[in-house]
C-alpha cells in the first residue's frame, strides 16, 4: 500500500476528522450507512468539501454523483454523471482511482495524505482525503463518499 495511506483515525484535517466521525455515528454496528442516510442536513458545514461516487461494475469504475462547491473549484469543473475511466490517466486521477479502489476493496474507511496535490496547476496545495464506504444492502459497497481537505503548501509539513 502507498506510504501516504493511513488509518482514518490518523486524519489531521478538521473536516476530514468530522466527516469520519459523522460516518462512524451513522453507520453504528453495520458495514456502512446507506447513501440516503448521508443527508444535506446531516453534513451541513462539510458539504462544500464533500463528494459522492457510485460504484460501477463491481468496483471496476466509479461514477461521479455529487461534489461540493470547494471540490468543484479545486478540480475546475463538475464531473457529475461521468465515470472515472473517461478521464485522462495522469497522476491526479490515478491517485484518485487508487484511493477509491482501496476503500471499495477494503470495505472500510481509507485516509490519504496530506500530500502535495497532483492536480495540474494546483501543486501549491496539499490535500488530505478520507473515503468512506456506503452500502444499500449492508453487505456490498455501492457508493463512496468523503471530503477533500486543502491547505496552502507552506502551512503543513508534508512528504512530497
């Protein structure tokens, strides 16, 4: 596993930690909460940094469903309805695919970073991501959600 992956309990960003805590409280003793349990009212202040992807073809791909305004500003566009495989293979999207696939495979939270952004033109930012499984049936991971935490590169000590 990539050295930038870590347990979700080791998250450093306030929003990332809050999202993980929220997921834990909604999930209870189940594998994961249902997608419809992650409501806008529940995630109020986290919504601008939050994203949801749907698992496609048993984890072979991921369809973008929702992204908050801060996520859209960071990546430069909305991807709603597109699948990850439609995007170019580059370090940014390859990293995203690894994070999503790891969460789906493990059926468990995945934390990544903080690391320097691999998004072209955004290398002056560092990012921390938490990906959390959602399950409609309590057995199969059907979607993932999480947040992207962002800092100017000079504000944290990170590995490049």
